[in-house]
C-alpha cells in the first residue's frame, strides 16, 4: 500500500525561498513533505535558481519539491515533479518532459475537468478555488465545498483542495473529501509559519483518522 498523501501542501514563490528567514527549512522541520514553487511573475532564470536551491536544501530532508508549470525546469533541477494547469501542457506530455519517477499534478475547476484528469496518469488532482483567494490575479470562479464532495465521489486519486483555505476552514475542507490542503497566504502571513503548519497537521490527523475508520466500518458491514 502506498504511503498516505501528504496532508499539507505548501506553496511558495521565489521571495520566501530566497529570503534569509529559512522558511522552507522551518516548514520541513514542522513535517511538511510537499512544497510547490509557484511564481507567475518571476523569470525563468529566477524559477530555475529557486527550484534548484529548494531541491538541494530540502530533498535530503525528505521533502518533494514540485515546480509549477515547468516540467523542463523540474527535470533539470531534479525536482520531485511538476504541477500543471488547464492552460499548460497536458499531464502525459508534462510527464514525458519531466521524466520517470516524478509526480505530475493537475489543477481542475469543475467536474468535467476533474473527470478528464482522472483518466490521465496524474498522481493527484487539485480542485479549487474552494474559497475566495487573493493569491492569483485572475482566479477561476469559487467552486466551494459541494464540488469538492462531488469530486471525492468521482475519483480515487488524491485530491488537493486549494484556494483561500485557512486554519479556521481546514477541518471543513478535509471533511468534504480533501486528502491534502494547499496553503499559501495562511502560512506566510502567520507569525510562525512552522507552527501554523503543525496546526494543520493536528486537524488533518483527526479528520483523516475518522474518515479511515468510517471506511473500514463500511467495508465490514
């Protein structure tokens, strides 16, 4: 049986990676095992440099580094995978570029896109934005928890919920069917990002354990 999908998925841009605050290391120490570098404003050179730095610093700590949009950069720096959106390369083309052994994740914003993603080799499917988000200039329409619940019924692939999620809403998101929550602002705006990540882990452990017990009871009945 494969290990559980990481329940906390941190998303960083180039600035916190390059800062002297050691935020990536702090997140790794808190237990975060999945970090994506996503920066729509940065140059390809900056993304390459930040990705290479993250891989060198965190891969030895067991953290999988995902590069947004750029399977070529993911392959060049030895990242753990690439995340693509609806306007990027298709999943299987991205996998061909980034190479075997790396994850490919894909963003979806409605059930049609999710069902198409479910038929690909994607290692996980992101669903969102669940709530209003300020981290994208032109965000897709909010999909809410109801779509996440429907998505859970339609796929067995790991589901990553993204968009406006905070520590106050995380429990409802896990309960709606998410295996993981992608966090941007709520981590970086916290006075202690590592402690905030630990708070997410406590919620995830509680809810996902309940879900597992419920599934086991359903199978035995």
